[in-house]
C-alpha cells in the first residue's frame, strides 16, 4: 500500500484527492488543510462586499477513501519524506507527496488591506462596514482589482472607489474589452489612474509624477500573489514568489516523489498563470502522474489550453475576454448580463466539478489540452530543465 499525502485542500488539492481515490484501491490518501472548510477564494471580493458565502465542508467534498486531517503544515523534510504539523510532535510520512498550498497575500505596506485570503477579505469587510463612508483606493488594476472595485462600488455606493496601477490599464485585453471596462467605471463613478508610480504614506498615496498626495481612508493591495516559504525551507527550488520550480510534468526538481499543483507550482517558460482555472487540471494531472510513477510508467508533460478570461463587474455585468490557448487576448469579447451569467456559471462549476469527481467511479473532469511551453522547448535531463533551443 503506497501512502500519498496531499498538502492543501484548495482547488488543486481537492481535485487531486478525488482523482487519486478512484485510480487505485492500493493507495492510502491523506489530505491536510488548516481549515475544515473549502475556501472559494474566487469569491473573496464578493465576501468583502457583504455577500454571504455558502460554507462547503472539506469532508463533504472528498471521497470517503481520503483521510482528512485538519492541521497547519509547519515543515516538510523532503529528503526524509516527512511532514511536521504545527503544535504537534507527530510526524507524517509519505511515499508520494502533492504540494498544493496555494498562494497568499504579500502586502507592500502594513496599512494595506487585501482580499487574497478569506481572513483578509473579512478584515476589509469589517472596516468598510464600520466606517460607513470614505475613500478607498485599490492598488493594482488587474483582474482582482477590477472585480473588487466594481463589487465594492455596487454594494457601498457611498464610498469613493479608485483603481491605481503603475502599468497601463488592461494592456492584456482587447481594445473592445478595455473600452467596456472604462465605460463601466465611468457609469459607476470609479476613478482610474494608470501609469502612475506611487508610494504609500501614512496620510495617503504620494504620486511621483504629479507630486500630489491622493487622500485615502483605505488601501487594498490586489497585486503580488506570494506563496508560503515552506518550499524554500524544505530544500525545494523556488522562484522569487516562493513558487516551487517544477518540470513540465509538475514534478519538483530533484525530488521525483513530489508533484506540485496550483498556485504553488512554477513551470518555467510556460503560459500557466495562477488561477483556479489552471489549479484544478494541475491537481488532476499531479494525481495521474503519481499513479503512473507508482506503476513504473513514464510521466507526461502537463498540457492545458486557455479559452478565455471571465471577469465580473459587480453582480449584474461582466466581461468574457476570448483568448487563444496561450492566454493571449483575441479581438472578441462578451459583455453585460450574459457575461455576468457565464462568470457565475464558471464559479459554480468549480465546486460542482469537485463534487462530480468525488461522486463517480470513472473520470469526470477534462480540459482542453495544448502545449504550455511558450518560447522554448524543455526536456528532462538528469532531473533538471534543459533548454533545447
Ligand atoms: C478575489 C480573488 C478572485 C479570483 N478570481 C479568480 C478567477 O476568476 N479565476 C481564476 O482562475 N482564479 C481566480 N483567483 C485565483 C484563485 O483563487 C487561485 O489561483 C486558486 O485559489 C489557487 O488554487 P490552489 O488550489 O493552488 O490554492 P488555494 O485555493 O489557495 O488552496 C490552498 C489551500 O492550502 C491551505 N494551506 C495553505 N498553507 C497551509 C499550511 N501551512 N497548512 C495547511 N494548509 C495550508 C489553504 O488554507 C487552502 O485551503 C482569484 C483569487 C482571488 C483572491
């Protein structure tokens, strides 16, 4: 009986656990997560805006064959294949490991809020509701920034909401989508400042270009997802965001029995970005690759093709930006109520897919498979990535 431990019960970890449970009866599968509930992180901005979220207990989302342990992972000793749990002397050993601990907030300043974790999203909700009205600037006008600004303005119209970015706004969208966002901001009275270098001060945000101070009661930072330093502390190779460097098969460099899925994984030169859209298929792929390893079969590269990006603009509108398989924007987009409906469907589909994968004895989760490596091809050579070109 092989023991497989999965760290993290987010989008990647849950999919991995449910897929593994149906691949063989010869696996003992243990899933470890710090909370007993599955956090739908993609709805954190809705939570900050006052929406009640449905609670999903992890135990109800996983196969009965998976042992669930509610605990905080403190240490991973990759060489000795053991995991230490916070406040317990107990060590957990494994034959194979799936590392799926996701990402967290990396706030630039102590005074910044965030919606990256549910705890931070709750902190923001409490402060907004306690203050009643004021001005709030969102630092970072990417996907999360856009969704948060519109969601907050819809729920708290008495608040002045602004978006501030050091880079050009929506540069990774079609012109049509960019114009749709700008029109929405105009209608909702959301301010946008782009291409603006700034620094956070106690009494506001200092804009370097105009040498002016932007007064703000609250700042929310939405850029800079960062992973925990657990990988770094465990002799795994990591990048500057603490993402673990993996081969295209999602296997950690130098540790053939560790696979990494979701936000924690970094495949050099690939189109993969942090998102539940990639975390779920990565979780399934990691499970399938462990099954191959356990049966002395060669691992395969992870493949995934993007189709579009879904952005909510409050509860009643949205934008679906169609993309090619490498996530590059195409001229076409869908806007308005239809886009809001599609986005909600996509959010519901994530939890539905996890339940579906748990409920049936056959594979239920599939995704478009395309090459993920962008500019170069990589091949495995002595456990390291080597560029062929
Ligand atoms: C506001 C917001 C909106 C978003 N919208 C979208 C979207 O529309 N589309 C999209 O694709 N992506 C979106 N994302 C990104 C998406 O939420 C993440 O990419 C996704 O959650 C990553 O999944 P994961 O399984 O890797 O990690 P997570 O979902 O973060 O799960 C990791 C799990 O590990 C647990 N954990 C962490 N550390 C420990 C520890 N030491 N011990 C025990 N347990 C631990 C965590 O509690 C968590 O349960 C959004 C994110 C935010 C914040």
